[in-house]
C-alpha cells in the first residue's frame, strides 16, 4: 500500500503548482474527448504555458535543481523533459498531435517530479537550503483563465 508522501513545506508550493498542471492535462483530455475545436484548447494551453509553466520551470531549474547538481541523472532527466515540453507547447503545426503529447508527457513529468525527484531533493537538501528556498519561492494565488471554459 502506498503511503502519502510527507512533503517539506518548501516543496509544497511546487506541488500545488503541479496540481494545476495536472488539471491542465485533464482539461486537454476533456476537450479532446468532447470534440472541442482544437484551436480553443490550444489557445488555453498557450496561456497556461506562458503564465504558469514557463515561470514554474524557471524556478525549479534556477533554485531547486541545483541542490542535486546538474550532473545528477534525475536532474538531467527533468531538464530534458522541460525542453521536450517547451517544444510541444511551442509547436503550432499539428495541434492534435502536440496537445495529445502535452497531456501525456506533462502528466508523466509531474508524477516523476512528485514521486521521485522531489523526494531526492528533500532527502539531500540541508535545512538551510530548504529555508533559503522558502524565502525565494512562495506560492502565488493561481488565477485561471476562464474566458473560454471548454472543459465544462
């Protein structure tokens, strides 16, 4: 039986942001399942990418990943996945393919970070590092774009 992960307060802010990423995946799945015009879904994913995902990736890469170091295999994997996701979000050629891949790969990436990477960061980080991260990154209030709620 899987026990809930005891997450340090500092990492909870990123976990809450991950929750919104998982909701994005659900919104994409729901939109595709309901045959919503792909350009509507793409418009929302573009907004989410610019307003939430890019800043999230930047915070992880600049402040949290250095705890393990750039030569760490888990960090290399996470950064490679960030690059792949950025390419998928920026693909304007094939919405059907890119949206399906975004939904699958973002979901898988978030679960990797939550179940594997964050546990390792939490295990390796000193108390001073965690306190320093708390000063640098605090959770902002998530404001959704509700101009086109195609998922409802």
